[in-house]
């Protein structure tokens, strides 16, 4: 056995025996699943809100003299308030939707075991979050903590409320009504004790933090998590996330789903900060967000396989050429299961190095370009199935330099994959030649 194969086997055994079981347990954990599904449920509001943000802040210099750009800038300035109202009601208060969605999805896990009503779980969590994040001030509800600042609080409040309801149900603590009472009325009365517990626990805590630190709970939690949020936006953290996700993918586990589910809270917090800075005319502070992962790191899907698909299109191997033709259109929309399982890449030692290396190189290049302010930074939530050049430009407020960068990254990925592709192509050509000879020999015997 060659040294390369021995090293591959050691790495694969480590992933298979230690990384994969832990990742599998984490991805199947009910709280992690509820958080992931909650973010997904709230995504339509954030996509629409982010789309409208671009209309309020056009991607043109304020001093431009181009007629179309000048007209758009003037129109956006004149109707800024009207344009931003849908944004304020979606992205501006996204933590409300996230909190309710997480509570609802977590409540579904307890429907059979504890007879919880997911809708009531969402209602209670929504009340609790508003209680600590938007207490009435001068006759109005402040919204400063309902956007990206409130995401961590929304997660914690949702989990607390649902788990508290589960605890009360498990210990039969509540108001019991006769079976003849309609279910909706029973569910309403079941919520009385949980509402009381929330008010008696979270509200005094909120008042204490306000009096001692002059902060609301979301602001205090953000102060605690600030070092973690900053660290998650660093290049080493990005590379570690890429490495873990692709190691899992290589072992046959959907690593992107696991990693992105764990990073969503950081991504949306960073996105909220970027959008606030954009509205204030300040420099955008953060780089690492979902659109950065989707459109710059993994161009064409996990492993940045768009470059490999381009290699396949001109392959001398009939198998690889057919996989390339089958995969090229899905890859444009960042769907690469055909190439991952059709090649196959999973557990294929030939592609182990480029499958990890290509997205990591893309991450370094894209991070460096943004860090040097050669292109803008992410300000929008974009559907992950958007074609990479279009999605990248859209995410950066229609900065078309981003589309050019995506093309460059796809070419870089192709260069990284090319020597490994040639090795695999040679193996397949030998197999296809042997099969052709075998078929010819069988035909001669029949003749």
C-alpha cells in the first residue's frame, strides 16, 4: 500500500470513527434541529426584506451623473421611508420570526411525548421575547433589539419557553378542565401557568439587568457573545468551518447542512450589523455570511465542484463526460449531488485533497479581496439556488465585480481539480478499454 493511501485511510478512519458519529448526533439533536428549521422558516421574510434594501440604497456613487443612476438615487432618497417600511417589517424585526419559528419547531418534537401545542409554544415564546427585548418606552415599543441584535436572545427564549412548558406538562402542573371543554379552550387555559412563570422569571431578570447595566437582555447577551461573533468572522474560523463541513461530506454526511445550521445565528447577526452600517453610511464590518459561503467558497456546490464539472465536459472518459453534461445545469444553481455521487467523490481517495483544498483556497481569495475592499460585502439574504455570479452580485447589492470574482474562483477550482481529474480519468479509461476488449471477445465467441 502506498504512503498516500495509508495516510488517506488514517484520515478516513478518524472521520468515520470520531467526527461522523459526533456530527450525526449533533445534527439529530432536537434543539439543533429546531434552530435550523426555525431559521429556514423565517428565511422568506429575510429574502424579501433584503431585496428591498437594495432599492433604498442603490449601488451607485452619490456623485454619479449617469441619468439612470441619478434618477434612481433621487427617487430612493425621496421615498426612503416608504421603501424601507417592508424591510423594517421583515429583516428589521427578524428575531421575532426566528423566535416564534424555533419555538414552533421545537414544540413539534414534544407533541407525542408531552402533548404540547406547537402554536401555543410559538405564542408564548413571542410574548416572552417581546417582554425582554422591546419593553414599552415613552409610549412606543423600541425595535433596536428585534433585528440582528436579538438573534441569540430569540434562540434562548424560544428554548426556555418550550422546555419550561414541557417540564410543567411532565409534572402535571397546570389548570385541569373537564374533557367536555373544546380543545382550543383547553389549550388556552394550559398556557396560563406558563405565561405566569415567564413573567415571574424573565421580567424580573430583565428589570435587574436594566437597573444594573442600563441594557436590555439582548444587548447584554450580545456583549457576552461579541468575542465569539468576532472570532466567527475571522479567516481561521472560516477555514475551520469549511474543513469540517467537507470532511463530513467526504464521509457521506451532508456536512454543509450541519455546519450552516450551526453558523446561521452568526451569519444573521453579521448581516444585521452590515445592514445597519449601510443605513448609517458607515463601512460594512463583516465578511462571513451565508452568501459568502454559498457563492464564493462553494462555487457550484460543496467542494466548489463547478471547476470539476468544467473539466468533465472535455473528458475522454465516456462516464465522466456524461456526468459533466448531466451536472453542468444543476451546478449553475449550486446543486452538485449528481457530480458528488455520480463520479463518485464521496470516499474516493483521488479527490480527497482537491475536494477540501478548492473551497479553502476560494475562501482565502474571496476573504482577501473583501478585506482589501476590492469588492463590497454582503448586505442581502439570497436564495442559495441563485446562479453563483448572479447570487454573488445580488448579495453585495448588485456589485458586479462580485460576479467576476466568482468566475475567477471557478477557474481556480478547475485548476486545482485538473491534475486529480486526469489521474481519475486515466483509471477510468483503462477500465473502459478493458470492458470494451471483454465485450469484443464475447461477441467473437458468440459469432
